[in-house]
C-alpha cells in the first residue's frame, strides 16, 4: 500500500475525528480507512489511535506523528507545485492573519519586500490576538506563536520562540521577587484575557515536567502590547516572548524572574487549511517567512530595533 496514502488517511481520520467522517470525505467505505490505519500501525509497530465505539483519540506517538505527517504532506505538495509551476509567476490575492503584537513587529514589516519580489500578488493582513478560524473566515495562512491547539490545520514550524516571566525593577522593589512559580498566587500577574490566543496559561518546568499555571491579578487585556506596556510601568509580572522584551531587558526596563523554572522553547508556526494543492503565492509566502525567521541575523536586527 502506498505510504503517502496511509499518511494522508491517518491525517484525515485524526483531524475529522472518526473513520466514518474521514471515509465520507474521501468517498470510500469506513472499512477501507480502517485497513489503511491498521496497515500503517503494523508497519510502524506503534499504536497511533485508540478506537472505541464512541470516540477516537490520538496516542502520544500518534500526536507527534500527526504533526510530522502534516508537514511532510505539505512539503510533498510544495515539491509538486515547484515542478508544475515552472516559470509561472505568483499572482492573486493572499489573506494572512497573525497575532497583533507579533504581526506588527515581524509580519507587517516583511510585506513590502515580499510584494516587491512578486508584483502580481496583493495581500490583506489581519492582526488579532483571538484564534482566527482560517478555514471558515477564508484565510490562506495564519502565523501563530506558542503551543498549537488546532490539529485540523497543517502546521509548519518557522522558528523557535521562548517566553519569559518578566517584571519592571519598580514592581520587584515594591512586591519582591518570586522564587518559585507557586508564589505567583500572591503577585499581581498581567494576563491575556480569555478571548485571546494564550489559552493554557504560563508554562514552567517544575520537577522536570512542564506545567501550566493561570495566575491572577487585577488587570487583564486581550492586547499583548498593552500588557507589555503595563509591565514596563511596574503594574505586575508578565509572561512575554523574547522578541517582545529583548530590548527592555537589555536596557534595564524589565528584569527576568523565575529563570530556573523556564519552559523549553515553543514555536512560531505557519498554519494552513487542509488542502492538497497550495497556490504558488502561498508557498512562496511560507518560504519567504522561513528564510527570514530562520536567520539569526534577522532576530538580532529585529531585537536591536525593538522599542
């Protein structure tokens, strides 16, 4: 059986949530999808899905394999597009969404260069800290920072991202510096509100395990830039990305706290709808982001110029 077909079937079953829904999407019998999954698990020697009469869930190995499969399928489609496109120029309209703060600093400034390289492409950029439904709202690509919560989309990792717990010296002088994440309960913590994209809280490594905490405080906001500004003003602790606070740390406006409990880096991702044939303009946009975000020089320049 074709290995790519097995992988495509696995992704379809995992993202649709059942053999029946996946079979309907492909126009085959559920038993056919079941045999493909069985053959894939037998070849790999691991269980990818736990199936009962009521529900289907991914195993730990299945979750990791799903992300790899989505990436490989997207890269395979890109390879085909590269050959079939030949000398055809990219054209048409590209709709992109990104988190507000990251988008202002690291997506919007790249757009003019991309359009200069591809003069027949137009682009709309939506900046929002809510998790945009790119399928139902008609976006070609979402740039997302942090942990991913929507496995029904194709995710392509563009770069690593590290988040830090930070505070202004004035706040630490007034309230003291926490020595353990458990002490956040007695501090003013500046949180993204529940309608924003940071849904799982702040991540720390505690006794060798990554744990998520949702501390509280008197202030929350759906705009990360506002939280950053409040933090610099000394109103509380915040959990922010290095791309946002590097200049503040270097110039002493903010200080790192709880570094001994820092979580491993998460990622900056391009999220794509589940589709087999990416338009050339989308593929070139992803390549353009990867070439910039994958460069250490890019981040050094960007952090050096951050306000």
